[in-house]
C-alpha cells in the first residue's frame, strides 16, 4: 500500500482526496496539504464520514520549495498529486526532485505575471526526472487529461491515422449564481480572455479571444454555442500525434457569462497588471477572484450536466473513419456522492486514476510525460468504475467536417 500527498484543498483537491480515500488498497495513507489548513480539515472530516478513512492534513505554502521539501520528508509519500494552482507546478516539481518522489498534476505551469500557459517549462525537467529515475505525469485532469487518453485510445483502437481532432467541452449546468467560474477564477479568466489558437496544416493559427464560435450538438444536452479557445492539451497532442492535420478545442459559454466577462474586461477587472489602491499594490484579477464564489462552494443546488468529448476523423483500412468518445457528468449526482460539482469531479477523478496507475506500475517510466504517451486501456477501464462512464460512437456523423474554413 502506497502513501500519497495531495497539494491543494480547493474544489479539485476535495475530489482527489475523497476518491483516494475510496481506494484504500492502493492509497494506504493520505496527506492533504494546502495554504489554508482549515480547508484540508473540512475535506478530511467529510472523507472520514463517507469512507471511514483518516486523512492527515497540513498547512503548506507550495511556492516555497524548502517548506515543501520539509513536509515531503516528514511524510515520505511515494508520490505527490499537485492540484494547487499552475503557479506552483515548478516549485513542487523541484521539491519532488530533491526528495525523490513521483509527481502528477492537472494543469501546466503559468507564470503569475504573464497570462501564458505552455509545456516548455515543465518539459524542460525531462532530463532531471530521468536522471533521478522519477516519473512526472502532466495534465491528468479531464481537459487536459481524459481528452488526451480518449485521443490515444481512438488512435490505438479505431484508426490507422488520426487527422482531425475537435475537443468539445460543454457545461450545461446551472449553479444559480449571476456569475461564477467552475474552477479557480483567476486561472479560468486568464485562459478565456487570451487569443484563441488552433493547429492547422503544420502551423498554429491565432484568433481574437472568442472570435470563432458555432452551435454544437452535445449528447443529452442539445445544441450549445461553443467557442474556439486555445487549450493546453492541443500543444502536446499535435506533438505526440504528428499525423494531425487540424486540432481544435471548443468550450460552451452562456450569453450571460460572456456579458459579465466583457463588462469585467472593459472596466479593467480582469487585468493582471498590478495597480496602486489606497497605497497598496493589488492585481485587479486577484481582487476579482476574492469576491467571486469559490469553485468548491458551487455544488449545492447545481443542476444539469457537463459533456466533454473528442470528435476525430482519420483513416482506417484506407477508408475515412469517424469516432466520437465522451463522458457526461451530472452536477447533482456528484454533489450527492461527495459534495462536489461536476467540473471539480471530472478533474479530480482522472487525477486519482492517473496516480493509481502510477502506483500500480501500469503507467511507468522515467522522465516527464503527457497522459497520451501511456497505454490508455487501463485508464479507460477505471474511468467508469470511479464515476465517469464513457460512451463511443463509431462511424457516426460529427459536428465538424474535414475541409471547413
Ligand atoms: P481552487 O481555487 O478551488 O483551489 C486551489 C487550491 O490551491 C486552494 O485550496 C488554494 O489554497 C491552494 N493553493 C493556492 N496557492 C497555494 C500555495 N502557494 N500553496 C499551497 N496551496 C495553494 O481551484 P480548483 O480546485 O478549481 O483547481 C485546482 C487546479 O486544477 C488548478 O490548477 C486548475 O487549473 C486545475 N484544473 C484542471 C482541469 C482539467 O480538466 N485539467 C479543470 C479544472 C481545474 P487557498 O484555499 O488557501 O486559496
């Protein structure tokens, strides 16, 4: 039985902690550490009530490598699951290298002062992890995460060559708040207000933020306006599947969400440039985060479903093949199960499954890898078992054609 240390006690951290607690044969001992210890304690109390398991808790500032090293050394986990914020990825990876433990996260590194996310910073750790005989698995949430595994599964079982990939992400849930983000507001708003980007004919093409959009029909949800965004898994997927001629990511937003976002942008509230306010320096987006609801607080009364999947075109036995694989997750059902909302749930379950496969040696290696580089089969086998059943349509009609503009 293994020991796991989870860093981050937000919406996703709560799901990871509960799901690890639900699998005592693999996760023998669990430590949940985060900036605010009381949040860890509340999650531990809930997991104890549901599963009768004890989760240890600790306060930790994971921006501080020495503090993180000291906590890892005192608990001696086999691996760290990082579900704090992307800002902490590198400091936590440094601490794992120093203490000799494996690493997994769900979002790629972002510097605090530039709204830019890419894998270069973390891929640069490849040699150091390899030399130490350690494994780092990057981006093991839903998107990135399951979307990469879905793509690898499609490539392995349904295609000789995959050529067109559209990742479609819909949250058709209603939390009843005028405006809230489903994961960390700062990270979410930085992602959405950036230029869009997609891969086509061996090059990245840029768009204005939310410039390209269209209705997409989601299973069990219906048609929802979906906006083309840059999303981090596109970067690793076009590298790991070089036959892709086009790769895009689409996400739904309601009119109401976009209107709020536009107003907040227009008045400067989404800026990450520090300003002086009554003699102190504040970052408007960080202040906005402080007044918005926390993602982990949205679960109660949230109803409706998320629907996320991959639509793929390519070749099989010399003929055109289409494939759609997806999961729908119900907000109310996961609230009933562990007090979560579906966006946190769909991120936390895959993080736990990735960790489980690492600890069982089914996902192994030395170095830094993205999820699509591993065997997708054991991951797909566990998804339904831990609450995220998936469905596939082989040879059906897709929302996008191969040669659309
Ligand atoms: P939350 O804001 O709910 O939680 C983040 C947690 O990290 C908080 O508990 C916060 O502490 C803690 N934290 C922040 N800074 C530090 C620090 N320096 N040291 C220790 N702990 C810290 O966010 P979510 O749970 O919604 O998201 C967590 C991660 O999951 C993010 O990286 C997000 O990008 C990623 N994500 C990935 C998805 C995917 O599908 N791949 C989808 C959704 C999210 P405090 O409570 O004190 O602020």
